[in-house]
C-alpha cells in the first residue's frame, strides 16, 4: 500500500485543529487509513484505490468531513488564466494527451515543497510509474505563454535538464540523466520525443522524463503552472485534478488553461462534480441497514458528497477527484464507512448447505494417516524448482511448466515429481540421526496440451527412507501397506529408470492402471544430493487410489 | 538382604577358598573385571568382604634382553676379550657395541684407556670371576617372567637399557569377613536373566530365574513418531471448521489463465497488481484456452463500459491478454470459476490451496504459500451478513476479539478487513480480507444474487498459531525441529 509521510504540525494546520496523535490515528484507521506517529512524523498507509488520499491535503480534507467539521461537496472555483497550450498533431502515437492548470498565490515553505514533491511522486506511482500520466510543475513567471506541446527528433533540440549542469539533447538525456535512464522505457521504440515549449521556443519539459532547469520552482515562486501528459485523456485529467485540488486545500487559487487539440479545444482542469442517483432501499438491500434517505444524505455529506433528497431518491454529487467511484455500490460503501463499521451489527443469515471435503483432500488425509502410522514424518516443500534439481541431478531429462519471469535460478519450473524435493529434505537433515523416514502428499504439475490451461496438477504421495530399512524389500512393503489400506494388491513390474539402481526399481499396477513406482535410489543421484547413505523411495498417484464412492 | 547373582556367586566362591586374588576369581568364575568389581563393591559395602590391595612389578625380557641373556652382556664379552691382554681401541670389534661396552666397564672402574689402548684395571681382573646382579636377573628372567613386590636397582638399570620390560600393577586380594562367612552359609544361588523369553513362559522356567533389575534413570535411545507437518495441521483445522459450517471444498489450479486469475475478477488489464513484477508469467505453457466467447465478451464489456449503471474501467480490453498463462496468484480464481458454473443459490464454497507471487524469499515473503478463500451466495444477503460470517469464522477458529476496518479489493464493494487481537503480542493483527463481489464481476457470470467473499491469510494465521516470526518456518523440514514442535503449537 502507498505510504505517506507528513510533519504532524503541518497536518494539524491542514486539518484546522490540534488533536492527540493517538486519537488522530484511531480516527484515520476507521476511515481506512493506517496511521502511526513517529516523533514529529505522521506516517500513513493509504488504500490503493484512493488517489485523492495520496496527499496529506487530501487526507486532511477527508478527515475534516469524517470528524463532522466540514460537510458536503468541497467546491473549487477556477477562473480562466487565458493561457493556451497548442497540441501539435505529431504527438499522436507518441503521448497524445495533455492537461494543464495554473495555481496563483502560492506560498512555498519548505514543508509545502516537500509535500508537493511527495504528492507528485505518489501520483506518478499511481499513474503506472508515469506511463499513464506524468506531472510537471513549473514557475509560471519564468514561462512565456502561449505554450506548444509537440515532438522533436532525438537530436532535434537541446536544453539544460533539472539537476544537471549542461545542455543535452533528448537522446542524450535518455542515456545520461538519471531520470532518463529510469523512465526511458516509456519512450522505447518512439522515433520522436514529446516536448513542451513556450512562445519563444524555450523548453519547459520533455515529458514524461524531465523538466528544464530554466523553469525550476523555488521558494520565491508564487505562480505555478502544472501539466500532466499521458496516453489517455481521462488519466491526464484525473492527474491534474488530484494535483490541483490538493494545492487548493492550502488556500491557493486555481485557474484553468485552454488546450487546443487539432480540431477541438478543452478547458482544464474540469472541476465539475460527477452525478449519481441512489435509492433509499439500496442501502437496506446491500448493507442491511435500515436508513432513511435523510440519514443516508447526512452520512454522505460527511463523506464530502453533495446530496439532494427527493422523497426516497437521492442525487449524489461526487467531487472530481473521486476516481474510484464506478457504481452506486461504491457510494454505498461510503455510507457504510461513514456510518462506522464498528457500529454495524453483524448478523448471520442461515444459508443451508452441506459441507463436503474435496475428494482429493479426503484421499490425501487418509494417506497421511497411513504414512504416520508407518512411522513416517510429513514434510512440505515448494512446487517451484529448477531443471537442475528436477532432472539433471536425478540423471533424467524432460519437460515442465516454465516460469517466464523467474526471481531466482532455483525457481524456474514447476516440479514434475516429488522425489527430488524429498532428497533435498534429506540433504538438509544430514546432521541428524538415521534412519530417517519422510513423506509428502503434494502436487506435481505436468504439461498437458489437452488441458484448458495447458497443464494439470497431479496429487502424489512421495516417501523416502534413508539408513536402516532403505532397501527394496522394505519400500515395497510400504507400497503394499498403503495399497492394502485401500483394498488393492498391486502387481510390481521391473522397470529401468536412470534415477534408480538397475534391477532395483519397479512400477506398480492395479487392474491395468499405474499407481506409481518405487526403488533404491541410484548412487550417482545420492552423491549429487550429498547423501552418504542408501535411500529407498516410492512415489504414488493419490488419485489412483479408490475414494469413498468408488 | 537381597544379593545380586554375581554377588552371591562371588560369596560362594570365596567361602570355599577363604581368600583369593581378584584375577583368579575373574578367571575361574568367567567374569569380566568390571562385573566382578561391581559385585565386590556391593559385598564390601555390606561388610561381607575385605579387599587388600597389593602392588607388584612384573618383569619380562625384551627381545634384546633375551639375546644378551644367551650371549652375555656386551661389557662381559669385552671383559673376557681384554683378559687376553690390552688392545688398541680400534681392534675392539663392532664399533657401536664396543663403545657401549667400554662405557660400562669404565663407569664400573673395570677398564681404563691410555694412549688409544684399553686394558683391565685390578678390579677388572677380579671381576672376571663371579656374577653381576644384572646378569643374575637376566638369568632368572630367561627362565620365566618374575613378579616382585618391589623393583630392585638392577631391574631399573635393565629397564633403562631396554633389556627388561616392567609392568606395574595392583592386585586385589579378596577375603571374606566373619559376617561374610556367616552369610555365605545361607546364600542360595539363583540364575539372573535380562530378558523374558517365549521358552521361559512355556516351560515355566521364569519362576526359577531372577530378572535383572534395571536402573530406570538410565537413558534410552529416542523414539521418533511419525507426524503431520505443523502447517498441514493448521490447514486441517481451518478446513474442518469450514466443513462444519457447511462449506463445500473446491480446488484451484497452479497454472491459470489471466482471464480467470484477473479479468473475471474485474481487475483491469492495466491494474498494477497485474504487472510483471507482481506475478509469475509462464513461457510454457504460454497460452490457455479461453472460456466460451459469450462469457469473454460479457467480461470484456464490464471492463470497458461497465454493467448495470457502472462506468467500467474505460479502456480497450484485449482477449489476447486474457489467454496468457500465469501461476495462480489468488484462490479467488477458483471460487469465481465455480460461481460461473454454479450461478444459483444457495451456495457456500471454500478453497485452500497454494498461490504464487513474484517475490524473493525472505523472512516476510514466500514465492508460494497457502491461501484460504470462500464465498457465500444467497438471496437477500447484506453487508451485515458479511460481518456476521466473518465473525462466525473467526470465532470458530478460536479468536475472541474481532474488529472490522474498511479495506480495498478491486473485486469487492463494500470491502472490509478483519483484525483479531493477539493477546501475546498485545496488538491487533489483520487476518482476513473480505467484501461483497461487485456487480461488474457477478453479472457477466450470470449471477443475480449477492455473494459474500472472504480470504484468510493462512500463512499469518499459521504463524500466530505456531508462534513463528519467520514465514519461511512454515515450510520448515528440519526433522529434529519437527519432532520438538508441540502438538498444540508454540
């Protein structure tokens, strides 16, 4: 979950009142924000779906409502700045959309700048690490409008990027500037790069990579220009709204910018609320709470919605930054949160069904019981493994489900049998006394073209004995003991298998169906697993054993 | 007074002899020294026996000693040679032996060297007749080993010269006391055995023998019972609780399509949880078969434009993405698959299975672990029932204090997180995430009734139950550690 950090004093001034840290954290938790006060730092974990809480200003705004200090739709007004951004045809296919706005009367203390930069960074994460939207903030007084959003050849222009001493071309920025290296993947494969210029052709930024040093925001900046560029218009609009409404919480004034696309224009940001229709019964149907329309309205107003009640119908206006609302169920959750999860009385409506264990688990539990009775200890190992362990160390080869993006060399395929996992367990238990008797009831995964997903799981029983009793006659007796519990007396047919000593392995069949195999493990295999004592093993298909209804 | 068999036998043996050396007793009774010593200790503690210790020195010839016993000592041979007249040093024969011999003669004052010639002294002349003490000892030893109460000086000399081997030993003379003699008259010998045998039982001989007494405090080799793995025990506990509540168990798949793992759960194709660093993609198999086209189309529409008044995610859905194979990252894939083929109430199912995440393994993360997930579907279920079922499940699992917090999952609304109070750690721990499936998920599957869904962080639950701090210990396979893991956890 995204984490925010804010100075406690700054947060209290945004909230408009001072509260004890502990009390504040408790209230935030009820709102779904996990908060912790560490000295003067308030640290908050925010839910993924709430980008409007990715700034301390946004959290304070929500909390003021939750505490009942402010109600209803937060209203933002924005006058026209008269500034335009012309969008050149050439950005289509590269990074087609831009939204921009102006903030006036800004007072940028150190805390405000830190908070602004944090919000920008968190929103970048939210916006697909700048892919869906990237935000630029400039000192408006260093810019001469109108602006042009266009594209250039990789070597077609040069400017001094932020935090860099010399002038670079876009191609050089991607190679040399830290931000270029970090975000260059977004422009991969593009023949031209996006660029934002002012009237005199001075560079503001090369989205989504870096701003120019010329337009840097300092503590003396009072007017900000903010832009968001990206692949989809909704995302850039939302990004801009989130940035600007956060800044408005600090009392700064907002102004709109005109975006001139080829053939149409748009005034951004659009701070219009979104409209939902809600019926009184919906709260009862979904939440089980008997709330009158007026009561629902009151709760929603505290959750910062504008609400009009007409009889049993409610018209709900949602602030423009609430991008998480898709459906009235989202509003109803707001009602539940506003009502307080701690105040909703739990109820259990009887739903009459009969419990039933999965057949394979029924069988597995029976097999476990038998194995424990035979003095074996259960182990649990990973299904992720490597071809080295699954095949090479076993003196075999074969095919398996392969991971496309492995994290480590140890975990690149799914195992096709249990024996290598069990030998691995014996290796890690070398310093313990012998004999050791272990088993696992677990899944292996086999490629299967006929299966819907191209692979299927097979539940197996695997067991190993090392030390006394690690021989063919004992392991065969174990196979027969397990089979006998299910009423089977399988036939053993000799088999040559590279993992086992020649003439000391067999496959087991019952009525023509293969149950599995057992044998004495080949010395070369033992040595690859660094085992100094003989091992006998068995591996059986659990689902080949007859269940309750067979 | 009960006597052990060996004690009784020793007593009887000495009754006849009066007294005897311990080694004789050992030999004649066929006992090993430690067994006899135990018997002797027992008898002397009761005052039946007294033990006198005697030191002795056992002398025997070495190989060299035997040679000299036969040929005479080198200095004796040199002496005899010199009796024929004085000789130059270089004519004394074997140089090394001559040097030793000459050394001895000069030390005893029997010969002297002047201007490179050796001749006998007066005492040397006298010594030609008579026998030195060393020679006498050699002679006696050539007839057999000697046991002497003390080591004579010539013995020491010969030992130093490597001609005689001396072993010092302590012998114990055992003799009965008066009390011992009296008791010995009453002792009756009974056979002592360690094992009760089949033969003894059928012949009745068990009545005639005495069973050796064991010391119960003595250690025995440990027994290692077969055991169920601790994590498996927790899984079983949870499974049984859910079965008892009437839930039906279903299974998930290790290899799943993105369609069921994400799309059907209304997780947008550009959702961060679907990015490459969150899940394991597969290069083999890389493509799966999609479900019927109708279903895919309905799901796609829910994503793109929404259903039933929802706005949807507003992007372009790509069925090629849906076909990609991944390692199943959430058991919800299984419950939603089940819902699509069982869209009618009433229904309660759960799934306990492994899921996979793109994680490097450390004390907090595993790349594969267990999830437990369940759903309840019926007419008229509400969020109050959601909280009720969560409370019921957690109470059944033994948690007394439960509280609810808002949560977020892309496929549920309202969503909730349940926390339980951990009395040992004195804090609230999140163990359960839940919510009501969104209409955008349900409608494309043809489900018209509310569905409550919940997932237990089984790893966290197991760690709490077993008192673990390191998540890797859930897959601990150290056989000693498994043996010492109490059945009750902790």
